[in-house]
C-alpha cells in the first residue's frame, strides 16, 4: 500500500521530486491517447482504498495540493472505496465515463482491479499505481521499498529480543494476502528473522483489519500459551493495536516486543508507553508529490524520464517505470528527529496529558 516484485532497489528521491519534478524539467512531448496537450489542464481521478488509514488523512491532501501546485487549473476528484472491491471497480468505471485524463489508483485488491486498469488503458487513460502495485497495464508506480520495510521491522525485533533471540518464539502477523506489499514486507522480515528465531505461528490478516489481527493473536495465545510468545512481528500499526489488545486481554505483562508500520499517532504514543517497540515511518510527502508529478506529466502527454528512477515487474507486466522511496525505522529515541521534524505531528499532538510523563522521560518535553 500487493505481489512479488523483482529487480527493484530502494532509492532516495532528491529535492527535485519533493519540490516538483515536473517543474525541474521532464523529457517528453509524447501524447497519451486521451491526454491533454502540454500546458493544458487535465482532469485527474484519485482512487483510495479507504477513508480511515493514513492514506486518506495524510496522503490525500498532499496529493491534491501538489497537483494544484504543479497545475493550478487541473481538477481533482478523490474517492474512497471503503475496503470494497466492487465499489472501487464502480468508481473506476465512473472515472472512465467522466473521461478523466489520468488515474492515481491505490487498489483495494491488486488482482481484482486488473480489469479496471485494462478498461482505463482501452480508454486511453494512464494509471499511476500508488503505494501498492496493481496488476494490469499501469503506466507508473510509486511506493516505498517493501523489502526494506520488512527488514527494518525484523532487525528491530531481533534487537529488542537481544541475546534471548536464539531461543525465542515469535508470532508473525502479516498483512492481507490480497496486497502484494504484504508479500514484500514478509520477504524482508523473513530475510532478517529466518534461522534466528522460531516462528511459532504466522497469519495473513484479512483486509489489514485490527479486529482480524486481534482474533489471530487470540488464536496464537491459545495455541502457544501466553507465556510462550517472546515477540510479535506486526506488519503495521493497525494490526499492532489489535495484537496488543489480545495480549492485554490474556493479561500478558510486560508485553513482548511488537513491531509496526505507518507511524500512526496512536503507535507513536504506544512507543512512549512501551507497548510497541518500533514503527516504520514512510515520509508521505515525497510519495504523494511523486504521484502528483507523474499524473500531471502523463495528463499533459509528457514522458516520465525525469521522474522515474527504476523499473519493477508485476505478475502481468514487466519494466513498469517506478520510484521506490526509502523508509525509516522509528523508536522512542528518534521521534523528534523524524515525525516531529518532518511536521507529521506536533509535540502537543503526541504529548497529551496522558503521555506527558513518558514524553519528559524520553526528552521530548522538559
């Protein structure tokens, strides 16, 4: 936010991408079949999987603002599918009917949306795959290097386990099986963990829902024993919330090390409480800005040579132009220099009265 990707390496995107790659100069001039002339005002559709995750609350406004900055006369329509495949398919069809010039698509299900991507291609509408790689003839892809995400999580879990790792038993709470990013995260995590800890139970968590992670964790506790779980690999922060609730319901104290991803505010606060060990911060502004630059360029009929840096492969297509950004591991010690420094959260947002004491202990407050 999801299938196996090959031949992709993590890259740092320079100031030009964050500030506006199109403004920095793109090669091009070639026109997509349904594209606007260079300098025109494309209509851009943005399709997101839900309106509850960071994608909606952080990425959506960043994408919209960057599009309008690059193309003041562009029109943008953003819709949310509420985790429903059929809804997103209908929304995509509606965008095609409205004759948008470009689609930015974060697919609910990468396989099921393939037919919608193919319909867009037949209509001459390029698709920018956002955060997760949808199947079908997409024109570009932007996300974070998923293998690096998983590796950071696995390494942080091993570090938290310390010398006990060699005898430790963990539970792996992976993401949704319908999301290729889940496979990517899991591959990275296993590269760090395999042979160094025992994986007692592993789960694929339907729809990335915390309640499903909660049920899975309760099952793991029942199967392994509450006192036999030394750590939990959690693919993201939402799953971590469900995992922690299950452990607390089983009266596990202290909690074992638990990983996360997305740097959600509740997760940052859990770092202070000691309920969660780490999270992976993915600076959303470069990702959103890159998607906006790709969409504007494609809508104007321009090539992406000045934007994309790599190519990736999906199960259906090879050599997709891509940008893969570098994630950052966050723990209680570097919150100030990451999510606070980048303006994702203010200290006041993090250090509410409930967390004031913990914030002072961590040096975030005096």
